[in-house]
C-alpha cells in the first residue's frame, strides 16, 4: 500500500491495536497500579514509533529499546512513590502533569533522535532538527483531523443504525474497548500514509509562513497589555483569578509564533523594518511575563506553601522563562535571529534535565510538597487546626505517609492536638474520601473540624451543637459558600441581626467567605438559609467591628401579591 513495507505496516497496526486495547482497559477500570505504570509507555512510545517509522531498521529498534527503558524507569519510580505502604493508590488526575511533562520532553527531543537515526551522527544542522519538529507537528495535526472525520462518520452511521432498529451497534462502537483501538488505529494509519505523501513538507512551510504574520499583531497586543499594567495595577490583574494562566499562554504563543516566523534563524520573514521591529517587541515582553508569573506564584506559595500543582506551575514558568530570557537577551545583544537555534537547543536540554529530576527523588513534586507542608506546620506558619492532614495521606503517596510519621514523632507545643488530628485522618475511609473529592465536597470529619475552629464574633459566642449539625447538613447540599471552605481560616462567623422586621426577624449568622457570604436565620427553632451576598471582600483579619447593618436604599414593591426587590439603576449613584 503506497510503497509501505509490509513488515513495518504490520507493526504499526499491531502497536496501534495494543495501545487502544490497553487504553480502553484503563478507561473501563480506572483503578489500581495499572494506571501509573503503562500510561507514559502507552502514549510516548507508540507515537515515537509512528513518527520515526520511515527510518525503519536496526537504529530505530535500538532507539525504541532505549526509550522503553527510560520510560519504564520513570514509571516504576512513580509507581513506588505513589503506592504507599497501606496500599492506598492515588487517583489518576494527580498524575496528569507527570504524563504531560514526559510527553513534552519526549516530543521536543524526538527530532534530535530522528536526525541521529537518519545520519548516524550527532552533528546535525539545527535547520534539519527544526523542520523535523515541524513535520512531526503537521503529521499529528493531520492525524487529529482524520480522527475527527472518522468519528464524525461513525456518529452518522450510529444514528442511521438507530433509525433502522439496530441500537446495539452504536453501543458496541462507542464502548471503550472498541472505540480506543479504532482511534489508535486511525491515528497510526493517518501518520503512516501521510509520510508517503510528497507534499507534506511544502504544506508545512506554507502554514508556517501564514503563522509568521500573526506575530506582529500579537506583539502589538502584548505591548499594549504590558503598557497598561502600570495604570490598571496588579490588583485588577489578580482579581481575574486567571492571570498566571493568561500570561503563560501569552508566553507560549509568542515563542511558537517567533519560531514560525524566523524558522531556523537564517532569514527574516519581514521585509518592512517597522514590522520586524514590532515583532521583536513581543520578545522583549517575555521576561516581564515571567516576572509577573513568578511574583503571583510566590504569593500563593508564601500563603499556602508548596503543593504538587504549584510545583508543576513553577516548572512551566521556569521553562517558558528560560526561553523568554534567551530570546529577549538575543534581541538586546543584537544576535537575533541567528541565536534562535542555540537558545532552543539549550532550552530543550534544560527542560529534559528538569523532567528527569522531577521524575526522580531529586525534585519529586510529591516529596517537595510533603516536606514543605510539614515544615510550615512545625515552623508555626500554619495552625494545627488549619493543616490539611488528608492531603498528606491521600494526595502525596508514600512521601505523604512519611510526612505524617514525621509529624507524629516531632516536638511541637501542640503535639497532642497534631497527633489527634493525624489519628482522625488515618481513620477516614479512602473510598468515602475520594467520593467526596470527586463531588467537590469536604469530608465530614474535616467539616466538623473547620466549624469548631473557625473564628466566631462577637467575642464569646460559639456555634451551638445544633447549629453545627445544621451547617453540616447544608454542606452536603449544593451550597457554593460552604463547599468552598477547606480550612477554618477560610471563613468568619458573625452573629448579627441583619434581617428586617418583616422577614422572620431575629438574629442571623453571617458566614463570610472570600467574595461571598451566607445569611443563616438562627433565632427560630430550626435555623434556615435566609439569603446570600457577594462582593470584593475577604475573611482575613475580619472582626465584629468590621461588620455592621445598613438600612436598604429602597423598600420592596408588591404587585398583585408578588414581591419585587428594587435595585439601584446602573447609571445612578449607589449607596455604600
């Protein structure tokens, strides 16, 4: 078929079917050590084979054998670190970034090895490596398009089967053990057939030339964004809650478009000097994005300590920051674009070293997070009542268990309270815990702990046992304020008469959380939710003197027995 070697063609089909069957089995089971060991092998190894299959021979087999050994080592270590002595295995979402790191490093290193296999030499021009990378991107892109088209056709066919009374056919086609092998086979064959098409390289260059002209307008947007920050302030930026993600996307977009524009650094795509200068402006903005991301991340780490997610975020910031500093430095030193190859190679090598270190005890995110959280507790940066012991037990694997043992044996002024909470965390049922995690709720034992240790005003007031039980029952419902509480410092409870005389009257409990508050009427025999409020506020440092009652600006209106709340007109002056 199209000149494809039959033996190679057979291996492509077998590898695709094996990958699909194992991934389908994962989708069915979603439990056990099966999750940790094969996933990098099932993703990286087959794709590396499919993309490099045109170099079929002994060299490719040696490369795939070495890649299998490296990936197996990473997977074996992760299996050991995430499978603690009590046999409580982590859920898969916590390992997604591990997989992403490995895939990122493997994809960027693959062109080096493809050129090495083709020439049997490490002295390969950067242009060959770059265009091999671009070729891999386009192969995967067209494979994705073919897969979407294939499943669109299958979806259409399933609708036709439903019409003629063969409803069982779609059920078979969309079962994971059937759908996954079909998807893998479609991707593998799409790549294999595209490799034989003579126009794949010219198509890739044409797409790169189009992407290059997206850089100047993108540069203008980046410059305007940076220039507006001194006027808008960082508070406006942080209030979005997506500032770091946005700036990371801006950096990645700039890096990708810069490579699309200048390719291997031998030619300038912009004949107009002004346009070329504007394109370089975005490169000079990259260090500013990195600094803002580091500042934002540093604030979160200072406030809450290290976590696996924050370490992964730091990894992305550092990697993009290295690229950004290299590009900006090359522009300032008038070495752009000739230095783009050296910068890219150095950045990929640094990324690879970081990936290896983060998949070993050296920079293991789970080990770093566990040690940092323990140090914060023992150092007095967090109270024993606010510490998340369940995070150590269920989210940090073996290192989390070691951290709990360390805490149990450590000297601390409140060592007894710490040990009691550790024992309570060890009694939590693992299945119930993961059920609560998937539903977004806090375990009941942790809810009670939060309520018993939260700040209550006026001074001397306490939450009665009846009120605690009511709040716990409300927690089980779909209340957004309570569901967002994960530690006792997340909210402040204030007893205040805020209800008008015509609406039940009596005292109310304000549950003030960052950005939202819940009003609970507690004067009657059975407390109930009376309302909620939203705004730009935080419970941090709040006291009873900061909360007061204000009369409403407008009274309500009743029309034919229906009650309506009058709100201030947006253009009018509001009362604060």
